[in-house]
C-alpha cells in the first residue's frame, strides 16, 4: 500500500493519499483546495489514477479540493451519509467498505463534531479519525449541529473499541505531531481519559473558542464539494 | 517499534522519536530546542527512557535540543564523526550500528551538505536522510564546507543503492510532504534524475539562496550541542 500523509500548513489539515501499487488506483481523503496542484503532481509522479475523493465530514476550516479534482481527473466525490451537500457522487454509510485493489477502507460513523462524520479504518491497521479524535484532543462541538454527548459516544464506543495498536491519523494537528495509536489516546487523551459523558459535555461547552477564520466561506463551499 | 515523526513548524524540521516498546528505551534524532518540552512530554506519556540524542549533522537552521535533553534526562549526545563539536558523548562512524532493544539503527556516511553527515537506516525498512536527500530535493552545499560533488556521490552511491521500497524520512520538508521512498527519489528527484555529477555541481553552484536566518546563531550553538 502507498500511504501518504500530506500537511496543509495554512489550515493545519492532514490529507491522506492511499493507493494500491498493483492496480495503480488511488483515493484522497480530506483533500485541500489550495493543495490540489501538489496532490495532482504526486498522483502523476506515482502514475496513479485517482478514483475517489472521500471526506470525513463537511469542514469549516478549509475548502475541499474534491470538486476541482473531480473536474480534472473524473474521480468520484464521496461524503458521509446525511451530509448536507448537493454535489456528492455517492454517500457512504456506516460500516460500508471501499475497495482499492487489495486495500479495504471501512467507514465508522463518528458523529458529534458535526452531524455527519465518518472515520475510515484502513486495512485494519490504521484509522483516519477526521475531527472526531485528534492527538490528545478532539474536534469542537459548538457549530454545524455538533453534539458533545454524541461525540463522546462515537469516540468511546466506536474508536476506543478498536485494537490498541491501531495507528491514529487525524485530520489536524497544531503541534507537529503526525500519528498516535488507539491505545495511547485511550489512556492519554485529556478530553476522554477518566472522564464520563456528562463531564465531557461540560468540558466541551466551556471551551470558549472563536470561530474558524474561514468558516463562513468554507462551509457553504464544502456543501458544494468545494466549488468556488 | 514506536516511530514518530515530529514537525517543528518554525524551521520546517522533522525530528524522529524511535523507541523499543519492550525495553522502553528511546532515541531522538535531530531534536529541536524549541520542541524539547513537547519531546519530553511524549517520552513521559509513553513511559520511555531517552538513551540517545543523535544528529544527522550540525544544523544551520535550528538549534538542537541535545544539550537541554541531556541535562534533563541524562541521555548521551551522539554526533557524526568529524563534526566540529566540543560536546559530544560519542561520535558515530560510517556503518556503525546503535541498538535499542531489537531495533537497529545503522549510520550511512553521506557528506556533502556539510562536511560531516550521517543518514540512519532503521531496521532495514526506512532511512532518515537528514539534509543529504530531501523529498524531490537535497540540502544546499554552499556553506559549512559543503561540497556538491561529495553530496552527489553520497546520494547516488550510498542512498540510491538501498532497496527501492525503503521509506525516506528527511530532516525537512517545506511543502507538507512527510515521506517518500528510495525508488521514488531515484526516479523523480529533479536534483539527481538524469543528471551526471558535473551537471549536479553546476546546478548546486547556481542556486543563489540567501543564508538561513538563524545560521549565525545556530551553527555555533550546535557546535556546543545546543548549549545556549
């Protein structure tokens, strides 16, 4: 498997290129509009055909590259079920599997940061956690129909029940960290460790964060798969 | 093996934490002074004992965290043979192996960016290439006794002779890329592909780069292992 973590410095977003070296087919997860040229160059260099652009959720901090990539490559845009978008080629459901040669990418419904959100388990050894679970943190729950109780349930019932050794690849990190594991986050994530559901809800309701700078532009754009 | 790539945004430096989960011993490669608190926190969280701080070379763009980490943890500071430093606990030679439980880290002499430089092959499946080989690039050769011909020889004779599948983890990237492979760099790196030694020397002598902002501070500090 070809697996590449790509960082957009402006929004501190990680995108992921996953490709099967035999069939030369690729999928991009959480592409960033400003990085589309870099993404296309890498696909071309590695002689890969982009089949799918997949989103973990409708982002509020950057515009997705899906629509641009779809126009340029003919790939399909896939978003989580129930996402309020008018542009997807298909919606992915909980537990649905996308196959790319021998690679299996399985959706894990993990709502709460937003009201539609999937994590993606790749070949049973790593999970792309989107904004549901970050390294020593998690996504906020105070807009886009976020729900702290639902996020607590998603993380503790759906992600923390995966095997401890599974690598955690988040959609963001703001401190230069690139990867963690399920075991690590279960035991070390300050948002979840030794905290019950009610205490998590209280914590999340008192974060007092300002809105993402690009939110008013990014959310509507992403509801059109990044068409700008 | 625990393997963590850590990014310092200020200098675009990648540091690497490598640890053996059985013996709980760790090594940090190319630590960054400003990141020492994060590095220490991660070591503590993972219950690891830092045995060694290892440098690929004497950096000009950031100050190493080695001296601070040595003071706080008692780890040993190891630098490449011939490095002009007055502070190392030991010097590592070409082909020398550091063992960390079952992990083997083998030095590969790769001078040219500076007049002392090692890449480190980890468990025969990934190589930390320092500034000798970057993703689609290489370190400059116009100070610290850099030598373009020597760098060409180091990369083509010592790194490009490794197996194609070996993962390349550089000391820097400025475009959000985190990893490559030997095969990819052999075929795609514009500094080396289809270029002979003389043409590489000419290319490197015409880059016309300004000096790193922190160079006058970083080089002397790093000659003292980061004592500031």
